[in-house]
């Protein structure tokens, strides 16, 4: 699957959960890398093989990079923030 076909998602979690995860995540990791590494001991062998294939074939991008590469899709503003 190419990166352009692999759409980003939004997972609703409590703010306290996000705060905890942000404390555990390093600045060098994107969320995909962080979450996959957190669960890598639980992944079945076929999932690991697919992830390794993706690493060889595709490049990882940050959310900001993905957002910039999608012209015509303005970024959403968070509630309570000035434009």
C-alpha cells in the first residue's frame, strides 16, 4: 500500500491519556513509530513481516509533512484558538 492510499485517522482518547503518551514518546518518533514499538511484542509474525515490507518500500512522514502534501485541504483549527 502506498503512503497516499494509507489515510490518517483520528483516534478519540481522553486528554489525560494523550498527556501520558506524550511523556513516553520521544521527539525523534512519530506517533506510528511510537505506537507500533509499544506493541511490537504482541504483533503476530505476518503483521511484523508486513511492517518490515512497508519500511523497505515506503518512507515514514510526520503529520505536518502529510498535511503539507495535500493541497486544497486546509488544516483544521482547534476550538478556542484564534485564526
